[in-house]
């Protein structure tokens, strides 16, 4: 089809939101849908269905301006709301082993990327090569963003490093397939955590304390959201968006004038992402953090899924098989992450719960970390959310460090 069937952005946006609504409605129905969504993650459908619309000519990203709106408004708003609820005291209260495993997971992703590139590049340099916007390390930077923080950080890295979006489908496929296979292993491990903890020599008494602590925390912050709460949250989110654009305009102009025009420091979007993340972090030390109880991260999640759906419209499923060795890069990357986690856990005798949640707080973010945590005990689900929010905060910085290392490996 030479032209898409639907070209009006308002209609396209409505279609995407309705698609998300149907996905979440069926997920909430339970029953046979539980079995379906056990094997097909909702975030995969949120991406895949719009991609099918694009692939078969119903819509076309080339005829749409939705991506500009998504990256300029939805993305920084999501970053503000997802970092707003960070409770540093609560995280510290989880104990040193929880934080050690979380940061070990982060380090595993940061180092795993360049190591995987080195290994695959030794026998297939074309797989990790490329020029300009097609340089593979730029695409892998989006994986680093996703596997340290989540969807917002992944989108940020896509825009910051300017990877060719026509090739982005392969990166998304690697992200979804590798991350979900790893999640399956973690969920399987949760079912036999007693034996794994015995092998690790772990003291699990901290887990019992966590159950009580997090149950109390959830009860203390939850409240029905009033209209005033939602308006204030909207003001915080889009006030942060405005501030991010203001800072970005000044900083990019400054570094351009200083002769850094060809570096990331002169990229306006880089400063939008950094400012939005820093703004949210700053608010987490104020009373604004209490608005998590009114649904800050839930609204942030809505923006994340809107981002995922709009990015999906850029995917052509018929290009997924172009670079099959990219999956090998992803599996080596995740294997390094897993081996490092298990090694450190064995050394410090950390419970497997900290291994699993620390990993998914990075790799899966708020979408799957609470799912893994709840597999151990429902009262522990907020632990996954808490660490995942920390992952959102670190995702921007960690992904940039990983990307620069991969760029160096690419030469």
C-alpha cells in the first residue's frame, strides 16, 4: 500500500489509546486471560499491535507527528513522575544486600554490553559495526536504557544517540525476547527459592522483616485520588516538562557556543532527559513524594505505554530477521549480567529474592519487578516498585556510560 489508510493523527492517536485500553481491560478480566498474558506480556502487545498496523498499511509513522509529541511531552513527564516517588530512606532500610544486588545488576548491564560486542565482533564484525545513524552501538544503547531503567530511558537513548529508527525493530525484538526469557528463569527460581537460598547460604530473616515493612508502607501512602491531587500531579509533570525544555535550550546553546557542537553536550534532547530525571529526583526529597499515594507512578506508567505504542508504529515486522546475530549479542549480554549477580550473591550470601528483584528492577523496570517480587510474596510487590523507580533514575546515567563504552569498543 503506497499510502496508509489512516493519516489523521487525532484518529491514529485515538486508535492507539483504544488498543491499550482493550489490552488492559482483557488483562484485568482474569480467567483464561491470565494464561494468555502469562506467555504474552502486555508491553509486547502494546508494541506489536501498533507495529502490525504500520506493517500492513493501516497507519504510517512517516505520515504522523505523534512521535514529536511523545518525545517532547510524554517522555519527560514520565521521567518526572517515575522518579518522584523515590524513597531513599526506604531503600536504605531494605538493607545493604538489597542495594548491593541492585547495583550489581546495574553494573552487569553496563559492562555486559561492551563485552558482548567484543565477543560477537571477534567473529562477526559487521554485526556490531555500521556507520553514522546505522552504527549498532547506538541501537544497543537503547537496550542499555531499557535494561537499566525501563521504557522511558530506552526511548531517551533512541533519541539522544539518533539510531536509525527503521532498524530499531530488531533492537526491540532483542529487548523483548531476551528480557522475557530471563524473567521466566527468575519466576521459576522464585518457586524453588528455598533450595537456592540454601545453596547461597543466605539468611532469609530479612525477607520476613521486609514483608511487614512494605505492607505498612503501602497502607501508609495509598489514598483515593481527588481532582486536586490529579491536577497537582499534572502540574508537577508538565511543569517539569517545561523546565526541561527551558534548561535544554540554554545548555545546548551554551555548549554549541563553546565548540562542543558535535558532542552529546550540545544535544537539546540530552538535557531534556537529564533535567527531567534530576527534577524528579529533587522532588523525591520533598513532600511532593507523598503524591505517589495519589498515583504518580501509575500516571507515569500511562505515559510509558503511550510511548511504547507510538514507538510501535515505527516498526516493520518484516525487517525483524535482518540481523539474527543481534540476538546472540543480547543473550551474551544478559548471561554476563546473570553470572555476575549469582557470583556476588554467593559471596555476600544474599537471598535469591534480592537477586531476582534487583535484576528485574533494572531489566524489567516497574512493569515486571513487582510481578517477580510478588512471586515470592504479594506483600513484597512494592519492593519491586521501589527499586524499579531507582532504576528509572539511574537508567539515563547508566545507559549513557554503557553507550560510551560500546562506542569505544566499536572504534
